[in-house]
C-alpha cells in the first residue's frame, strides 16, 4: 500500500523513494539488503538532517498504523478460524458417537468400531491412555527425579558440581550463560572483559512518540 501523502505531508521526493523501496522488497522478498541506488537516495547528510528525519518519522508512523490495521484483520481471521475449528470438533464428536453406537466391531481385539460404505469410511478405536491421579502415591521404583537448580554465579555452580560429583558416579555439566548486563556495564565503564566487546556495528533505533 502506498503512503498517503496528504496524511503526513511527506515531501514528494522522499515519498517516491520510500514507495519504490517498498516495491523493491515486495518483488525481492528473500533479501533484506538495500540496493546501492536506494542507499544514496535515502542517506541523510547534515544539510538535510531535520527535513529527512521528519519525513522518515512520518513514514514510520504510517507503517505502524498499517501494521495495527493488518493485526486487527489477523485477529479477526483467527477468531473466525477458531470458530470454524470448534464447529469441526463438534461435528466430529457427533460422528464419533454415532460410529461407537452403530459401527461394527473391528480390530484384533474388537477394540474398534467401523462405519463404511461407498461414500464414507469412519472408524473409532478405543485406547487405554495412562492417567496419573496422585503422583505422591506412586511407588518410588516407578519414579525418576527431575532436578532444577536455581540461577547462581559461575563459581557457585562449579562448587556445587564438584560436591555432587564427589558423591555420585555420574557427571553433571553446566552451560555457561554470560551476565550480559554486568559485562556491558563494565566495558562501558572502561574495563576490559576477555571474550566480550560492544559491537558498534549493531545498533538499536527507537522512535519516541511526541
């Protein structure tokens, strides 16, 4: 959908570039790389800083509004989809009951019912799923243990693993999980953290509402 110029009064030059760029990516959905011809046209130099930033902000506002409209339609379609699925479930439940009542016994142990003719073939098979009523009542011989360890520092984890390995024959392992916030704060404060750095090539841009 092209951006409505009258809505945000985007300058014609920028409007054309933005629309052409969107059309390019619509025709080339497998790439996220902006072609050189657009890079030069979209680039913001000091002389046009405020003008281009204002126009690009307006374009982003419009795209965000389009996203909201699309999401609304997605939600609407999802509700319709769910309603249709519930209707399918209801009809399948009715058919299943009919097959159970009127179908002929089939299967090696007679644990299936079948209704079949030249137009339909419907069957219901009886299963015997396990249901746990009370975990506490199950004998220990039928239980395994699922151990969950709370988050701790790396040194604490190593101490715990060492203590457990001295008692049990099997070995435990812990995956390293860097504390990203602490590392970033240290580097920004001028410290060197081996194995980590701040990647200035990757940035996060946020448009604040005004």
